[in-house]
C-alpha cells in the first residue's frame, strides 16, 4: 500500500504540472 501511495503522489504531481502549463 505504501509503495502505490508514493507512485500515486508522483502521478498526481505530474498531472498538476501538466494542468499548470
């Protein structure tokens, strides 16, 4: 569960960056 949570956080960060640009 911890590993997937970290992966999800990275994915969310990428999504946020894409939305901002």
